[in-house]
C-alpha cells in the first residue's frame, strides 16, 4: 500500500500510469465493434459552423473522447484536482484541450474560459454531474453557460458490452476489450438568453432526463445492466437549489 501511494504521488509514477491508461483506453476502443446513432444533429451544427456544448456523464469519461469526430478540437472542462490533471494528460493526444476548473476549484475562471471558447466558435464538453456528483444529476452550471453563450447543449453517451463499474461515486465505467459498443447522440437543447429561474430549472431537468434516457438506451443496446442515477430526482433537485451559486459559471 505504501509503495502504491509513493508511485501515484510521484511525478514519474503518475506519468507512467497515465501513459498506461491512455494506451489501454485506445486498445479497448480499437478492439470494440462500434455503432454510432443520432449524430446527425451534431454534424449539422458542425457543418454550419455552430458551436455547442457536449454533455456527458462523468462515469462515461473513459472512451468518451474517442467517439468525438477526429480532426475537430474539443475543449473539456476538467477538475484542477490531481485526478483531473491525470485525465487531462491522458486525453490530450485525442485532440482534447483541457479547460481546468470545477464547482469547487477555479469554477468561475473555467466558466469564463469555456464561454470564450464558445463565443469564438469552438466546442466545449462538460460532465454536468462532475467532479463529485450526485451521480447522473445535472448541476446548474451547464445551463448558465448555455444561456450566456447562446449555444445549444447536445447530450452524448456511450456503452459497451464488456465492462466493469468502479466502486466510486460516479460508478466509473471501465470498458474492456473485444466487446460491442455504441455511441449515442441526442437532439440539441436550447436555453433562452432571457430564461428565468423556472425556465432554467426546467431546462436542467430536461437535460438530466434526456441524458439519463440516452444512457439507459445505450446500455440496453449492448445488453448491459443500466447504471442508475444517484438518489431521487426530486431530492437531488432540492439539494442542488442551495448549491447553484457554487456551480462552475462564467
């Protein structure tokens, strides 16, 4: 245990682990038989030069970047925690540009940076339940970013038939090689610039419902047991009311 801690805390040890993780993820992606559904709306937005926010659950991060169209840079909001730094390093070779920050660390600065990317015509990906949950429950920051930027939110997820789920708050999906996989994209969700509190909450719930339904459908398509959201939707919403001011926002 002490040796393991020394490895993960040393710069060289983390670099080796990140390299191994990135190689393993790429190997799993390459050895999985993939299908893609519902990307037409996202491709139409890209073809029109319309930026958007890509929303995916934190637990589906491992192969999420691999399903993004190659050659199109994507900025991903990643926590400033050490784990976030490891994720940022592991995904840079896929064209991912990290935007560092979260609800708890540098959220305001990261939100402003994401807003600049969107205003400049770029694409931003956010896990709206990260970095600490509740699992598969949308936090308000992504709705605020969509309202201020004037761009739509596009739900996005994936599932694989060969997998394990980590015993973590997000039940992180560990994809395994030689299975079947599917990437699913949902229709864009628009948030009006003048949306009041009620409209913003409605948009938050709509995104949460769509992304959860999309994820459950992806699991069903590969014959996997769905991973359920944390707690009750009403309870999660109540706990979120007081946390809105702490969310990552421009």
